[in-house]
C-alpha cells in the first residue's frame, strides 16, 4: 500500500537573518507517522517546524507540505495550509481572559465555523479526546500546566488536521505530566494524524519510541 506523504523536504536550506540554520535537509513524513526532532537548544528544531507552516521562508530546495510548495506559496494560501496543521506550543499561548470553551470557540469562529450547535459539539469532541471535558468553564490560570497543554492539544485538533507540530510540548511540565502528554500525542498519531514533536528530553524518546531525526551541525540526520 502506498503511504500518503504529507511532508517532503529535498535539499532544503533554512536561514535566519542571513545565517544558515539548516542545510541539505531531506525529510519525508507520512500519514500516521510519529516523528521526534531532537537536538540541543538552538540546533534548528523550531526553525524547521516554523518553515512547515510558512512562518519562515525556504531559502533553497524543494519543500512540500500537503499540496503546497512552500518555496513559492502565495501569501493568500498560507491560511489554508495552516488550517490543515495543528500547532502545540511549549508555552501554551492560551487566551488568558477567557474560559477553555471560549478559547476553543475563538479558533473555530476564526476558521469559518458559524453554527453554534456544531461549534459546541466539536469543542466537546476534542475535549473528550484529551480528557478535559469537565473543565470547559475554567480559566487558564485555574489549570495546571499539564491541563493547559491538554487544552492546547484539543485546540490543535479542532479542524481535524492531518499533521500536528508539537514544539517542545513537555518543556514546561514535570516528567510524569510530560509522559502523559506524549502518550496522548502517540494515541493521536495512532488514529492517522502525523505528529512531529521536537524535544531535547531523551528519556521521553526512550520511553515512547518513534522515528527520530537529529538536528546537529546545521544538518538533519536519521538516528
């Protein structure tokens, strides 16, 4: 069976402020893959992820995500690309002035959802998936770090993305909570959504096996 290819980077170079961060990057990600991007702080992990949702430009090479060629993507198409990608940030980036439910509703309305019943049902579906269905009325500051990260994962799932990018999602969590979050992300991959997770926590990589690529010396190599 031919696997559906979601990400295909061939000889890609990524720069920041004229400095080469990564070069000769070759990477393929298929539907349902669980891939770790490991490496030290500053090795290019976040740069690579940001390039996938067109936050940073492709300096050289071919970079395809879904059917979009990132080196030549038109600005007006970027929102459509991003709707197919769920992003999980280390620092949560929840709106602190509204409840869990209103945080998720904000994202759905911003991406074109209008029907109140459908919005409510979808919010409930993703919160059930991450075990947070009883916390809809809570404000972010009333939640633990692990609970906030579960809400962030729920937010990433709202538009049924084919790909989730999780940038150091356990960085601000204790080891036990971090393990729960990675287990949840692996469950999501098991249902067919590809997950790319950056980390420099090697104990998590050992505890929850997946494909591994390492950012090192301006390159990306399979481990």
